[in-house]
C-alpha cells in the first residue's frame, strides 16, 4: 500500500558534485537519516525569476522529491511516496 | 494530373505516454505498472495520461480514476506535475535541435524534424533515429521512450510513428504508403476531423481504403467542398513543410480551461474563475502584443462519462468585445452576463474561456500607452519576476488561497504555455 505525504520542510542534505553532475547521497529529516540509492530525475524550474531545482530520488523504502533554492541555497523535502 | 512524388525525409518523434513515463522516471516504483497521471486526491479525476500496461486494459485518456480502479484494482495515480513536463519538454526539443534546425514543435510531446539535407550529405535516417532515441534515453531518463516515424512527408511520418508503439521506429516509403494508410480507421488519420469522420461513418465508410475506392462524385455527395482535400490525404499527400515555431504565424486563438476540484453550482464561484481566466488570457495577449475582439465561455457539467469531455455536456456562448482589446477586465465583463443568464441544471465541473480572431494591430507601436496599459505592463513584469499572480485584483484573491491549499509551493511557479 502506498502512502503519499506532502511535506515542504527544510532538510539537511548530503550531495556529491562530481564531473559536472550533482548526486544526492542522503538527507536528514525529523532526526532520521535517509540514504538514497537512486537519483532518478532532476528538474529545473523557476520561482519568479529565481531558478530552483527539484530532485526526484528514491531508496528501497520510497520515492522523495527534494527542492534546492538557488537564491537562499536552502534544501526542502517536498514530498514522500512511501512503499509499504 | 499526376502529382510529384515527395522527396523529403521527415521524422515524427512522439514521446510515449509522456506524462506517465515522466512520473515513472521520477519514481521507479511506478515503472512497469498500470498507472496514470491525474488529480490524486479526487476519485472522479480524469486520467490525463496512462502507462502502456494501463492502456492494454482499456484505461486511457479521460478515463475516470474510479473507473480505472474498477478495471484494475492495482491501478495507481500519480499527481500531475506540469513543471516536470515543461522541463523535460525543453530537454526533448534541445536534443532534437542537435540534429536539424528544421524542427516543428507540434505539442508538448511531439515534434517533426526535416532531415532531408542531413540524409543527402552523409547520414541515414535510421542512424539518426537510433541516435535520437539514445540521446532521449540518456538525457531524459531510461523510463522515457519515444516512437519515431520516417517518411517523405509529415502525414506519413505521423502515421509511421503511431505504427509501432511504444519505443519503435517505422519507415513508410512512398510506394508502400497504402499498406499503412488503407486499414486505418478514418478518425485515426491526422487531418481528418470529427465532423468528417461522423459523416463518413454515417454513410457506412469506416476505413481509408473505403474512401479511396469512392468516386469523386460519391465523395462529394458525402462531404461536399472538403472532398478534394480528403482525396489528397487518403492518397498520402501532404504538402505542409516542417515549419519552425519561430517562422509560424502568431496564434489565431487561445483558451484557458479550469477543472474544478469540487463541482459547483455557485454563480459567484464561476464569476471569480472567469475573472481569473480572463486575466490569464489578457496576460498572454499582452506577452505576444496581440488583441482580440471575440471570444467564448463554455461550461461542462459534473456527471460526464468516459468520453464526454470531447462531445456532450458542453454548453456556452460566444461574445463580442466591441473593440480590439488586451484587457482582462473587458474580457470578463463580456463573460459575466453569460454566466448570469445561464441556467444550471447540474453542478459545473469545468469552465473554459477563449478568444479568437487574434490580431496584432499595426498602429500598436505608434500608440501612446494609456495609464491603464502602463500599469498592466508593470504588473506583468513584476509577476514574471516573482511568480504569476503575485499581484492580482482583490476579487480573485480567494482563488489564490484555494490554490495554495490544494497544491505545494512548486505549483505556484511560473509555468508558461509550452509552445512559444
């Protein structure tokens, strides 16, 4: 059974920048560390004139969307789809 | 008179179940499953795109979510995410532009590419098609596939790309065209509209082969003036060049549609939505320096069946604006009496406001901007910079509140129409 959760909360993220690519390794939300096994899709969007990046990532527990704001350099967890 | 044989090489590239595969790319748990894209928290949501496993069970465009669930209890619905699709569309077009500058963006997930000069000089159409497929998978994701049609004109290229879905490549050579054209149901052929299909079906004609076998007189008796164009079409002729969107004429019409999360019979709600959609249309008019003097407003009732989005249950009226305008207020003022006078027999699910006969007035550059138009330009500029509808009139403020209630912050991002 899937569970869908809209979150939009700030998170700490571990990111590797290598060979011009950005890869998310994990993030910490509500004191729990989520290791990421797959970076599936990177989407670029605009908030007004500010570019933002949406990372669709997953591990064996579920799929997550993380959002990076380029004006403040803040990361947010946007949504989780749990695979129970 | 014998018409010349077309000698161009056209590709039609069609992303398979684009919105669905974009969601499968973002969420690998959805891959290979019966799923679709729609409004996740609404059981009556119409499905906007379905994956192939869903399509094979008869779940497709505009099937209701609850109906899809009754067909396949394992069917899953992902939320529509226009930002994702818009970004992937841009990547899709950038990939194709590497092959030829002669590209026509036909929709968010389809494009024509004229590669005649490339094939003349050095490369085979199949080699280019394989390379395009490879680049799409590499740059957009493994879950996103496309079908490619290769043919001497746009009509046959489109038929070819439909022939082997998903993920195929089909070439239709000019001398083989009837093998592909003849068995097709009339309504499946690009360029044949609903009215023509209806008239032909009513006359007992259902396939392209049956049309080809009709005499000119018999064809004329059924569809009158359109018969010569239809005759060319069923013989596989299409003379339209691949026109890059920059070379295209400005749009002749535009419309905005809004599907309500909760159907309503409140006239106040309809007024408010019409006002917001009028403002959206006005922003698009101003962005393209266009104006309009005519439009329409239409409504759809809530209790629609699977295919009724396109046929029944629609009603509304045209309106005249009296003068060429790009003012949202004037568009809304023309809609308002129609809303007031419309008798609602049921709750409304969908409202559409559109404009047609758009034009770019010659004297526009000589006009001294009025105080009102200067104000609108300033508001447009601010909204472009900080996000759409950051500045809005007070009477549609509650629409904004509803939007934020329903969607995450990402849905408030600027999202332009996909075609320039």
